[in-house]
């Protein structure tokens, strides 16, 4: 017997950990009205980190079978849900096949389609704040803490052939447990990474401090762990020393953003550029909404900026 009730309106699901705390619960109704998505609603489905595969399968099977359940955005559980539900997908897009994760489920003609949108949304967010030619000009490196789907996606984006010489001189990925590191190493080997990649087992925040301290000036330092949102804290200690002129990015935009506070304390002395996850949030959601509701949503320009303005107003409301 399903624990899920059939949807009575066109419904987008948000599969996460603490979905009720997300701004999207206030933003989506405003966006839906602006985009003309008549009667569309959003519902959260929360799972603990690394939930039972059977729980993921029950949710996905329900969405697949229910006519008014149009799709879902998946966060935090991207890799685990993909592995648990791979046989339930009627189609899997190229990014999802390559990354072995899903951040979006949509339906066309009764067929359930699995997408990985992070390579697009993380790329759009990164390109929004990393100056063009930054890596080629500075020889900077990229350090991403957390070896989940977001890091798989953004590291792929950073080494695409289309970037030419504007790639990090080295990439470092750290994680608290070995299996995720082994997984991303395997995926990187299949992709064929054109720059050196180091995989660091970092069970303690001090391990990440050591990596950060050894980075070149201008390097990009990313919190892709979920700490600060899905769980309290930061992947770094307060003793961390950021590289000169580093670009510091937290994929989170809400929660107790300790990681960003640590960077702000050194912003003036170390000449840091600090970015939160708000633009990533906008691109992540608009990419999924466009797919699930089969509409066009621009990724830049006045129309996209208007969606940002609506989101800010709704999240404050």
C-alpha cells in the first residue's frame, strides 16, 4: 500500500532532506503564476541521508504511475536515488548516464525520464561569477569538498573541451568516506579528465584545512558537502587559511552558513571573492521546471532576471 496520495493538481515534487525550509515552497507558487502554470503545486518528500533504497523506489514508482504527478527535482539523494531506481526509468539522458545520478524526473507520453541537470545548472552558476579566462590567466586550482553529484557535475563542466585552456591547473576532491571518492574517481576515469585530479579522504575538517592552505592564489574553493544546510557546520575549521584572491563558493544559500562566515572573516585580508548558492538555486530550479512542465525558460537576460526578482520577493514574504 502506497503512503502517497494521488495528486489532484499538476504536481512537482521536491525530493530532499528538509524541503519545508527551502525558499522554493514560497517561490514556486509565485513563479507558477508568472509562468502561467495553471493550478500547479509543489510538494516536498523528505528522506534522511542515504535512505533505504526501497523508500526511493516507492516514491519514484508513485510519481511514475500517478497522472497528475508530473515530475520531481532531486537534491542530496541524486546518486542514491539513481542507483535504487535505475530500472524504473523509461529513458535516461546522456548526462545522467555519464554522471550516474539524477536531479530531475519528468514524464512524456506516460514515460518516466531521468535527467541530470546539474552539469547545466552548476555550469551556468559558475560561469556567472568566475571571470572568463580566470584559470588560463592565473593557473589557479579548484578544490571541491564533497564527492556527490554536484561535484561530479561541476568538475565535468570545468574541464569541457569547449573551455580550451581556461581549465583549473589541478582539481582536488575531498570526502569524509572512501566509497564516494572511489565512485567519483571511477566516473572521472570514464570521462577522461584532461587535468590532474587528487582524491583526498578527509574524515576531519582539519584535513580540508590542509588542502586549502596548499592551493595556489586565485583558486576556487567549494563547499559541496551539504554542511550548513542538510547538517550543521562547515567542512573547514575556523583555523583555515584561504589562498590569496580565492573564489569561495558555498552551494548552499540557506541555513547556518558557517563556511561563508569563515571566508568573510578573511575576505579583506586575503582579498576573497565570496559567493553563495542563490544563483545556483535559480538555475537548478528553472532548469527542472522547464523540463517538467515542458516550457522554455531563458537562462539569462531580462526574463531570467525577472524570475530572480520574483524569487527574492517571495522568499521574503
